[in-house]
């Protein structure tokens, strides 16, 4: 409710408060719940540092920090050779209250852990998704369970020995048919060893994967506008801007921050048209939103948006 109140006070925003930048869409695992395990629909790339610096410099030039800056979208960010420099620059320029990396933890070796602690990374999400080596292999497609567990424990020990509280570790578990029997064992095993545990429902990436969704996403519910469109910006590793993280195949690109400023893309006619379609309940022309269920876990601000945009129309 507090979040809804906050959004009601702030929307429309002239700049996003949450920004995702994807260092790469390449990955080193084959998770059953992720479209990255399927044949690629988009060429694998790595974000170039010139573009990254342009993005950070625009955010930094604004007077106010954003709330959260994520270094992740489609791939495994630790595959990028400059991932530490990326975090260090975001922290040095003080662009966001929270800088987050989300990783599968396979490459989170001692050197990277130390560098993340030293450069002040605030938060790290680690997708473990299992409580045993067998289930990990079935869920993640590679036999890296023991290595990832060691990496997590080592990061926690290192923080302790360096007397640092950050990065906060959020250990993640997406509930799938392969691992659901281990959910309680996962919680029991990790409670008290990491700062946060996150159990998330399985989603089918707007119909791009054949998965039996769980939790709230499975329930039938009346459609309402996706609030993400009013506060989150998602930049792919080639600089194109997708509507959200669900757009794995880059089907909803509304601009490119290589050619335009973040602010221009955020306030563009293309972006505003998408928002207005959501307000009007007209999802048919939006290929990814049309088949998506992810909006269900976001706040329902439909009535507020309808009032806010009462007198505004979009041209077809
Ligand atoms: S409805 Fe789904 S695809 Fe559309 S912006 Fe929201 S989360 Fe993304």
C-alpha cells in the first residue's frame, strides 16, 4: 500500500526511478525456467563501456539519485569482463540509492567478491534455485551447485572479515516442477546465512516458454495496467530500450540510448502510446504485454491512472 501511495504521488515521472542495464545477454547456464536456455532469437552481445559511461553520465547529471540501478537483464552479468568497473562507476557517480547485480554465482570467485565489497556494491541477487546438487543439475543444466554454494559462503565470510555489511545477499529460488520439493529445505538451509531469501513464482516470459506457472500468476484475474511502465526503464546490451525485463526477444523496443538520451526515450511518443494503451485496456497491439502475466505481481493503480489521464487521448 505504501508503494501504491508513493506511485500516486510521483506519477507521471519525468525520469525512471528504477533502471536496468544489461551487461550481456550471454549466459553460462541452461536453466529450465529461463528463455536463455532456448535457441537464441537475438545475437549474443556485450555492452560496450563507452555506451555504459554515457548512460551513467546522464543519470549522474540529474540532481536526484534514482532509487535502484540493476546490472542485469537477459544474461549473466559476471561474464562481462568490465562488470567490476561498471559497479565501481555507478557507485562513484552516486547515481542510485541501491546498485544491484543479479547473478547465478558461478563466476563469483574470491577476486570478484572482494572487488564488489571494496567498490561498495549494495545488493547482490544470487539465483541458486535448489537445495541439492541433483536438483541444481536438473534445474540449471550444469553441475555447478557445490561451486556456487562455496562462492556464497565465501562472500559472506569475506564481508565479515572485512567488517562490511554490503553487498546484501538475496538468495533466489524460482519455484519450478524440478525443484518445488526442495523449497522448504532451501529455506531451512539458508535462513540466517544470508540477509534475504526470495522465493518467486515461475512465469512463462509472456508465453515465450511452455511452463506451468505458479502462485499468483496462475490465478485468473481482471487485467489492469502494468505499473512498471511508469517507473522502470530497461536497457538491452545493444542500447535498445525494451518495455521491461520480460521482453527477452527485444520485441517491444521503444528507442535506443545510443542515439537518444534516456530522458528522450522515457518521454517519447512511443513510450507514451504504450502507457496509454495500458490505461485504455487495449493490449492487443502490444505483442509481449498481450500474452504476459507478470503484471499481476505488480501494484494495481488502474483507477488512479484512469483519473490522471482522463482528458488525454492518443492518436492511432
Ligand atoms: S505487461 Fe508484462 S510485458 Fe508488458 S510491460 Fe508489464 S511486465 Fe512487461
